[in-house]
């Protein structure tokens, strides 16, 4: 009885705390709704001593009034309160009310970029933060004239490079002062678009190949891969076009049979089309392709295309387990493999807490094996 009394007392205390918590939240919500910071002053403080400060912060943000943040006694919270008001107002000038330089700089950087206010970045004292602010603002606006106004250096070149890529405009790259970075800019700008003629302007052979490969994928045009000089990159180009377009025909440009076969498999799986596997000359690879497509699509009928007993068993077993249906094992001709497939499908269903997968089996021996396995739960290796 004493234990019950203590439990009830604890519950009452807990419910009281919960009630106070929600009451305080309602009080803050009321202050925010009214936009009245004076309603925060007399709030009952929480155990962490942050409730009143939180109220001032939310009202300040709602009113977009940084002066309310001065009511917060914790200096760090007061600084971040001002930063939140500046962010909500998209007004970088509010950041200048923060006395701490590092926090003020970070506030100016974040709000300036968000507001698209390039000129506000100039108020940042730290050189790296200032240039980063200018670069990100110019990139956001896609305005190279803003890059022009930056001091020469890495950030200015990066500004041109990113805008060139975003606009797929290789001419912007010529504004970059560091000639070593121009090639990378050309590659980025050309690769983001669909104009292969831009790739021809790239002098580095590897970057030029990368450009053609990217443009080929962007356009879905495998013929562009033939312009690539390095064999490995060329083969990769054909493969990525085949996979992205879900068309194994693109793999025909690959001379090496092993690499071409790998390409066809990946394209077939991406497309979910077993018919694509038919072009593979190696029986083992072709039937492995069927297995992969069956696994990807959940189509057990694809397993019927397989003639090799071990691969057919593997395909049927995966399909039966995935579909929780032991009857899918019946396409396996070898008796021992069929029963093993049925057995393990039943065990898998039992271990995963699924319904009995044996209900569609018609053969008495198959049904008996399945039910026994579902009962025992013992996996057969």
C-alpha cells in the first residue's frame, strides 16, 4: 500500500510539472502573439533558467525588434537573439548592434548572403569571412559584376568559376587570374551543360575527356563518348549513359567484352528489363543478369529464363524469400534444391514474424517440408 501511495504521489508531482511546462509554453505563445515583451518579465522561470530569455527572444524575432534582446541578462543569448532578429528581418545592419566582432562578422556574413546584399559584406572585419560572404552572395545572385568588385585572389577566382558552372558559360572562366584554375573552370562550366563544343576548348586531355563524359550523360548521347581519348574514361562514359538512359544499346561502343557485359548488366538492372540481358554472349553472365533483374524488380517469372540449376535455384530462392511465397521455388527442377528453397523460405518467414508462406504449394511433399520448416525455424545450409 505504501508503494502505491508513493507511486501516486510521484505521478501527481509529475503531472504538476507537465502542467507547469505547458502553462509556461502557453504564456510565451501569448506574449509572442501579443508582441508584448513586458509579458515575459513575470513568467515563472524554469529549472534551467532559460524560460524568460526564450520568451524575449521569440517576441524580439516576431517584432523584428533587436532592442528587446537587451532585456536578456545572458550576454551570449542576447547576441544570438540579435542575430536571429537580423536573420528574420533580412537586415544585415542589425548585426552591427553586436559588440563581439566574431559573432558580428558571422551574423553579417549569414544575413548578407541570405538577403543578397553584397555591399553589407564590406562591414565584416575578418578578411576570410568577408571574402567568403562576397563570393557566396555573388554566386547566389549569379552576378559576375559583383565578382569584379572583389580583391584579386582565390575567392574572386572561385566566384567566377562557380557562376560559370551554374550558367554553363565557359567565357566567364577567362576572367580568372590564376591560369592554373582556368582549365578546371572550363571543365566545370562545360560539364554542367549540353554543348560538347565547349569541351574542345579544354587543353588538358583528362579534363577534356571528363567534360565529354559529363556532357554525354547530360544529353543522353553515347556518340559523344567516341571523342574521348583515354579508354577507361571512354568505357565509363558509355556505361553511365547506358545506365542513366536505361538503354543497353549505349554499351555497344565498348570493345572489351567483359566491360561491355558489365555495362549491359547495370543498364538492365537500372531499366528493370530482362530482355536486355539477351545480348550477353556468356551463358553464365546472361543468367546472372536475369537473376539481378529479378531481384531488382521482384519479378519471379524472370527466373524461368535460367537454365543453369545453381543460378535458377539462387534466383528462385531470393524471389521466394523476398515475396514470402514458397510456391515460387517450384520452378527449380532439382528435387533437393527445390526442397531447400522451400525450407529456407519458410524459415525466413517465421524468423521475420511473417505469415506462413506455404499456402500456395500444391504438392503434398513440398507442403509438408514447408510446414515443418515453418514450425522448426531451423535454417538449412
